[in-house]
C-alpha cells in the first residue's frame, strides 16, 4: 500500500540533497509555476518543507484573464511564500502575430503548446534573476501518456513528483496538510478550455490502475494508453545526438 507520509518525507530529503550536495545549488531558491492545482501545490509544499518558505517563490502566469487564478494566490498565502505575476498574453499574441506575418498559419498544436513554452521561459527568466532552480511539476501519469509540452511544462531543473501517479500526488499533498481545494481541483491544462480527462479520453483513476497494476478492463482504452505511451517516449528521452565514429 502506498505510504503518502513516508513518501513525502523521502521527497523532502531528496530535495534538500539536490540543493545541498551540489555547490552550485546551495542557497538557491526553488522556482515553482503555480496553477493552484494538485501538482504545483504539492511541489510547492514539498519545497517549503525541504527549504523553508523564504527559499520558495511561486510564479503565476495567466494568459490574459484566468478564471481560477485565485487558487494560486490562496496557495501562496497558505504556504507563506513569495509570489510574482507575469501575464504572458502580450508575449503570446506578439509571437503569434509575427508567425502570421511570416506567412505561416497557426494550428491547434502550436496554439496550445506555445504558451506552455513561453511559461517555461518565464520561469527560467525568474530563476536567472533571483538565482533559482526551476521545479518541474509533472507527474508519472501525465508523463506516461505524454500529456505535457516538450520544452514547456516537461522541463525543469529538478522533478519531485515525476515518479508519482495522480492519485499518489493527491495523497502526498494531503499528507502535507494541503486543503482539498488544491489537491482535488479539477485538472485542466489552462490552455484549451478542457479538463485533462476530456483531452485524454479516459480518467486518471483508470490510467493510474493500469500503470501500477497493469489492469485496464476497457480494451480500447488500454490500446490508446499503450499507443500514447509509445508515441511520446521522445519527450522523456535525452535528445538524440550523433556521435562520430572512433577512427582508430
């Protein structure tokens, strides 16, 4: 059985080791993009417990008006961490305008993925300004089916919850004392207007059971999960690099 409290403590120690054992990381702050959902909330809470609230900064990155941004403000207040707000709307609009001026037509994939990559650029800009390290907030369930943007939310300097399924992330968040409004917030990408499960076509409960137990009663869903997992391995693998043959 999954032990959420033990796992939380292990991750806290792992984060401390990451920051303390590498001289370049000592004294750095953790930079966390906050959506107010379970993943960013749990990662922020883990970082606070590992480093202290004074070494964690939350970055809110709405694209224009964001209906649920109050969750992020409330989370920062709950954890007692610093926060900054960087609205990415003008940057996204300017880039899209330039692309169109260049004679290209935007498609759905570019429209959805580009803001995620701009958000990651913001996190690294903040990190450069304050001397920080960017926390990746992806979980195992999302990574399993490629539900992330390459060089967007899939990037980061350290990844505290990428070994945990959605249900396990929720359990760890609750073990850390996070209110249910954060751990049980409906997962959504914040870009397409759809929930994660709407986009995927199956529930995280079904996916988590398949990942941990290898059980999926619906054959068509199983095939879809297997296909997504296979087709999205490139997001988790190192960049292929040509190696010159040894001439000796």
